[in-house]
C-alpha cells in the first residue's frame, strides 16, 4: 500500500473550482429556474473507418463475453439433459456426449478468459469470436448427424433447425461487424447444416429416401431467410451506429474518450478528421446549457484565451456550436501531466524546478494581465508540465473558465455580487471574503499557493470543509514552507510568503515582479532543459492529457 505522505493523500476540500454564492449571500437564483436547452450529451461511439478502434475492441469484448456466457449456459443445461438421455451403448453416442462435454468446458474457459482484466488485441478477439461460434456449430453438426442417423431407423425425419437459428441470431445481435464479414460468417453458419444433410443423404440411401423435396425446400427457406434477416440486422445496427457517430461529430473533430470535467464542462481527447492531429475538445455541460450566464462565460473563456498568444498559455484552435446547441472549443493536446498530478505521483519538487516552472507561468500570466484579464482560478491542476518541440517541462496555463476582464463590458452580469469564484485551496483572501474585486495580485496569491504546494506537497491551508479553508486564507497566518521541509532555501520561502500576504498591497504588484524575484533566488537556473529531459526519460512515460 502507498504510504500516506502529505502529497499523496486527498484533502477533504480538494482543488475543485467553486463558482457560487457565499454562505451570507445564498439565495435562490431565478436564472437557474430556466428550462434546460436542448443541448444533448456527447456520446462516445465507434468511428466510421474500416479499422476497429480501441472503443470498438472494448465493445466486441463485452459482446463476446455475453455471447459466450449465454452459449455456455445453454450447452451446460442441455448437457445435464443429455446425461440422462444419451445412448452410451454405441460409439457414436459416447463420442457425441464426450464432444458435448468438451464444447461446454471450452466455452466456459473462453467466457472466463473474457472476464479477466488482461488486454486482448483485435486479432485475438476475432479468434475468440470464431471459437465462441465455431464450437457450438461443431456440436450442432454432430447432433444433426446423430438425429439423421436415428431418423433412418425410426422412419421419422428429425432436424435441429432451432439450434441453428439460435446461433445465427445470437451472432447477428451480439457481434458488431461490417455486412461483408457478417455475410461470410452467417452464410457459413446457415450453409453448414444443409451441406451436412446433403452429404449424409449421399452416403446413406435410407436417409435420402426419408428426406423429401418439401423438407429440403423448407429447410433452405428457413435457414436462408434467417441468414438474410441476420445480415440485414447487422447492416442496420452498423448504419445506426455510423449515423450516431456522424450526428455527434463536432465539426471536423472526432471525440475519442472523456479525460476530465471541470466547472464549465466536459473535456475530451479528440482527433481532427482530416489532419489526424490529436487535440482536446472542451464542451459545455448539457445540464448547464439552460443557464445564460454559463453560456456567456463559456464564450468569454474562448474569446479570452484566443486573444492570448504566449507559448506558455494553452492554444485555442477552433470554436463552434453544433446544430443541437452544444458549445465547444478545441485546444492543443499536451503530452505531460498537470502540476497536481506531478506532485501527487512523485512528491514535492526541487526548488530549482519549482522556479523553472513558475517563471514560465508568470510569463503567461503577465500577458493575460497586460490584456486586462484575471485568471482567478490558478491552481496546480490548471498548470501543465508539457513536452513541446522536444523540450520538457514547458509550463502551460490552462482553463480560463473564470477569467474576468479588469474592465468588464459584458452585456449581462456573469458573476453576481456576493459570489465566490475559484478553488478554495488556492484562492486569495479577497476572493474568499468577496469584499473587493480580485485583480492581478489575486492571481499572484494563488500562484504563491501553488508554489507552496509544489515545495511542500500540501496547500497552505487544509480543512474538512471548504468554508474553513477559505476562512483560513482570509484570517490565519500561513505556516512557513520550511516548517514542513527544512531543506527549502530561505530566499524562495521569502518569495512564497510575500505572495501569500493577506493584504494585496504587500504582495508583488505584477507577474513580472514575481518572475524577477524568482530569478533572483540562488536555485534559479539550476534546472535546465537537459535536467527536465533526463527526469522525464527516467519516468519512462509522457503522462496524461490536459
């Protein structure tokens, strides 16, 4: 079990962004009573390409698991019946019973394999598919041979057509497939009993005399029509899935998997259909689509971020609205991990690395502040340590969902008086109290709280409830970082504590001043691109996605 160190335990009031009324101002917001718009959730579906995607492999595995379980249960139940009715006096009867046991055991083993957590490649899954349906088909052929042999003795023609129909429709209903492949498999299943019957008639004149043309025509019609219905069903289901995929594409972007969710909406890993370039799509939460403030804030986030061109700010590629009213924007894909994940997995960072990352964040914030924008949600989860152009530890500032212009000229009020915005673990005192408008120095405070977390593995203040943490930001003195880690240099500790001053006038006036102070620390410059590259290569991975 992982030791309960300060940097891997989960704080009670985590760094989830808060955007709601303070306790003193809680009251019903009439805007929230609006009926939700018709913005539907974006479902993750299989692409329309020829190759199976990872999502389709997962679907195929789930369907094979169900099909194998159903066929195993059926064979097991009939095996119990067979135990009492089998003719053990003949070699054919013994062989049939033994083969029934083998098929049942094999289906049970395949079903157990599909329930294991190990990953199976597409080729293996297709092999498993053949086993799941090939084994029962072989059993049914033996059963059919036994019945026709008995028919020659009794004078009454018996044929297990029901068993073959079950196999055909089980395949058609459970296995996702293209019509061409489904035609081949279902056609073989339908043809096998007819070929077997004709071969038996050719070798046994008693059976040939017993089977009439009416019997043959009836069997051909039943099996043929069932096969065509199964193939048509596969094609119909595939068409519906492709239509669903096309209806849920966001412009030229194909959603692949959901990788996160924030206060504004869901975040998906996606791919541009033509360029085949990975990207990240953020879209508004369907259950918030009816709130005009949310829609306006979403649009403001896009416009605000798109105005910023600094390389340490996440880049916006595209923005749009789907026919059903879903708002979305597309930003760059970032290999790496957030600072929250970095510390959570590897513990506190070296002071020189903290300086290296935060100076880049200061540069990004400096451009935003110069453009009249305040982030208001600086936290470890919103700063990403990425790899770009072969360079590691490139800091990227993310999620301008709470950004606010210093001069707000919006046509509607997006953050009402008496509300709190930000992440409780990292918000400034003025944000926690709500007595004055946040400015650039509020972001400086939050960046200082991030520095505290990076150096110590814990935020400046912790508590079981968010309101207690916000109260601490406003009224309690912070414990110096060196109390948690004595090896922290005094100069960087002094910078961090000045950022965390309660009075905004006592903090650094802007991001450039903070970057200059960080650059003046003795540890500045000790962490280089080469150090970063070696560290990441030692980890053997390029972590998750923004």
